C-alpha cells in the first residue's frame, strides 16, 4: 500500500508556520538572480499556465549561505516544469540580443547543458539538468513530492509544492529555500531554528525517513561531522535501528555508500565522522561485503584508539620530521590514511583456511573495501600490502626500538622498505597502517599525546622513523639503479634470465652500502662472486 510523505510530519512540527529570513547575495549571485527572474518572466509571457513560474534556490546553498560558507553549487527548483525544460528556456533566452546586452553575457559565461537521467538504483530519483552559468554550477530540478511503495526505497516522483519538497528531504537544515521573487529564505520544517542551535534532525518521523532511503543515515553523519552540529536525540536513536541498518546494508548500492564515505574522509573532520559511525553502531553496515556470506566480524571495541591516534598524528602535519609529515603529508595520502584507520579492525581478521586460494587473492580487509564501498584499485592495493607486511613492519620497528645491531645496516633496512613499496605501493602508508593496528592492540584507550601511554607509543614510532631518516633510506624505493638487467648480463658475459631480478637486488643492496659510488663495477663483482647462489650461468673467471 502506498503512502504520502507529507501526511506523516513529526508531531512537534504539526503547527509550525513557515518562517522567513533574508540573505545577502554577492555580485555574482545577484547577477544570476536577475537573469533567472527574467527567464521566468519571459516564460510567463509566452504561456497560459495556471500559475506563474517561481524559482527557488534549494538545500545546501541556502544552508551554507546562512552559515557564512561560500558555495559555487546551486540547486535551482522550479514549480511548474521540469528542470531540463526550464534550462532549455534559459539557454535560448541567453542567446537573444536583449539578454546579452542587459546581462552582459559573454560566450564563455554559458556552459553546455548536461542531462543526468533518473537512476533509482544509484539513489538518483529525478532527472537533473546541469549548466555552468557565470562561473556557478547549477542543477535544475522541479519541486516534487515522493510516494513510496512499502517494499521499495525507490519513490515515485510527482510535481509538488515547496512544502512537500521540503518535507521529503534528509534534514531540516537542507530543506530551506531561497525564493528569488520574494528575496527571502522560506522555512517549512524548522530548519532556521535548527541552524541557530546547530542541530541535525529529519523533517519527518526519523524511522520512516531512514527506512524510505537508508542512505540518509550516512548523509546526516557527513553533515554533522562537516558542520560540527549535533544530531537530535530522537533522530539519532533511529539511525542505529536494526531495520535501518539492514536496509542500509542490503538496499543501498555500495557505490553510493562509497561516495558518502569519501566525502566524510576527505572533509575537514574525518575523526568526528568515524566517531559518529562508531557511536551509532553503523560500522557493520558500512564496512561489510553484502554479496558474501561470512561468519567473521571484526572487534571494534578498541577502534576509538585508532581514530584518536590518527587524529593526534594529523595535528602535527606542519612539524618537519613528524609522523604525519613523513607518512601522510599530502591530501591524497591523508585520505588513504583515514581509509586505513577506518579498516583497522578488519586488519586483525585472519584469512580463513582455503587450500584452493590463489597466492595473490586479496585478504578479507581488501575484500571489504572493494565490495563494501567500492574502494578504487590503488587503495585496495595499499590495503592488501598493509595487511601482508604488517608483521614485518612492526618487527623492524621493535628491533629499532631495541637498538638491535642489524638495524644499522643500511642495505638491509633499505631493501625491506623497497620490498614493501614494490608489493602494493606506498610503504609509508603501510607503516602508518601498522602503527594504527599496533595502537589498537596495545592501548586500552587514547587519551592524547599528553597521556603517558599514548605519548610513549607515539615516541616509539617517531624513534623508528627518525632512525630511517638517519640511515637516509626514506627514499630507498626511488633509488635509481646504476645498471639494468641487460647491462648487468653483458658485464657478466651471459644473457638475462630468471636470475636477473635477484641479481639486481644484490646490486641495489651494494648501492645502499656504498651511496657515494657511481661506478657499478663493485656491484657487478659481488654478483659474480655469488653467481652460484644466484644460479647465474657464468664462469667465475671475469670475461675479457
């Protein structure tokens, strides 16, 4: 049986009257407003529609504008026609001599029209027309209301009023409109009050809102962490409801989960997002593989140690030689680091016995990243390598902390780093992952760098990195060989073969021991002396 969203508004919203507030547009926004109002007037003059065209800017732009955050993306909502119809009228109007003169339109001011088709399986429930105008990115849609079937999260869309459109949105602060004609912000759901109190709540009853589209749970987490807002108690209570979590796990495409997670982890407050995911019990619905049955689940009881540790490390990004500067100082590396942080509990899950398993098959943690939120290949490669090399990394770190003699052997340490980097890429991120997992293993809680246990833990890893820096092996993976396989074979008087890779490693180790040498003769001689061990088909007598 179908139902209509506008009939299930929350009890405390029943008698709410629409409120208004003014905003101050910048010159570019003023210019855009004037053009759009002229387009609406032109349409009204050429049609006999029952009501005039009313244009509203919706959602995120209004929210950010009221918060003093500049935005170059504007959702434009139309009351009487589809977004693509209005956008076509607008582009046609922009070609007229009168419009060009009045609004000083240059050819580069109006971009091409791009239509994004409806795709319910990707949480795209309505066709959108996209145009770049005056340097602003505009998405044109019609005001709509949603009707859901009981067994589907994909709504049927109908034209609706501004209030009906507001009620179907994920949060009251995202349900605000700026009416271009009245030059006022319209609030049908209490979003202005919630902006003032920095509160996230749903316009309608929370359980129904999340059951209709469980992706809204992740969107609210993202907005709360991005804006530093708190989530309304009643709304939060249903975000972790078992029915909602099951729907989030099974009904939402994992690509859409990945998009929301990426926005959280690339935002300014990734730690807050992970803490919310943890506190609300969302971990198992996000970091899972819905297509594979498994009886294994990670222990997340100490996960707060991990995101607390990484957050502490990231605060020292400006400090030369710090853990962050050495391991994750670029934006891309920081994003990968927060992914590794999120997956740290899965790093502890061992691979189940499987005699038919291929040697290069990804470990469980990489499967979770790939199947759970469609992590890109480059990230899953780093995740797999972090899993495979974790013990080696922590063993070397422990040996350096213990000042074992072999840790001063530049070639031995440098070749270990080269091996990690060659097998998955980014040895630095692999080290960071090992650090985070060790924090989860060793520490009961994270109390910050001022706490004795947390401070000593970070100091042990800083000592490890400082030692690598003193050995001058941080750039070992990028060390340029003095000779390649063909040159080595020629010097040995033989042909390249299966032996070449191991022999070249011997040459690189020699270079690490002799960093000032530019003549590879010493490396060639060492390979020659070890030709039997390396199974190189040459005579021990040098070739003349």
